[in-house]
């Protein structure tokens, strides 16, 4: 189940964002940012690998173009949004909002993946002969 791997990585990012938000120790903040960055690297590399393995060869270039466009534009737009929110609301609220968005994105993408996997399991068990 590839979605389990990406979900775990997203949760690492979410938990480290929350830990960074509530702490006031500089060295602990460095640790949480390091772990959060590691989680983000794992997420990006895993999602890229999963996309490249699941997409048919004739569609891979198009799909990777959309993937690169989505991540290439969303990261700068998210940074702009975070900067504006931090200016208006303050840094802690902005970080909490970012962690909340991360958790919601995980839940939104987790539901269809679980539904798809349960349908695949039903198809597999329906095709097995009963004893």
C-alpha cells in the first residue's frame, strides 16, 4: 500500500510542525525542523517514486509534468501565504495553520486511497474459489 508510506511521512511533518510550534527551546527547535525537513524529503521522494512506478510509460512524462507544476507552483504560493499570515496574525498562528492544513490534506487523500484498496480487496476475494 503506497499510500501508507506517504501518509506516515506526512504525519512526521505534521507532528514536527506541532512540536516546533509549542516549544521555546532553540536546540529543540533545530531538532524538530531537522526532523520535519527529513520527513518532507522522504515524502517528496516517495511520492515521486510511487508516481513513476504506477503510471504507464506512455503517460509518465505528462504526469511528471503535472506533478512538477503542482509542487513547483504550490511551494512558492504557500510561502507567500505563510508570509502574509505571519505578518497579519503572527508566526505561531501561521505555523499552527500550516500544520492543520497538512493534517487535513493527509485525511482528504487518505479516504480515497483506503476506499480504492478496499475495492481491490473485494475484487480479489470475489475471484477466489470458496472451499
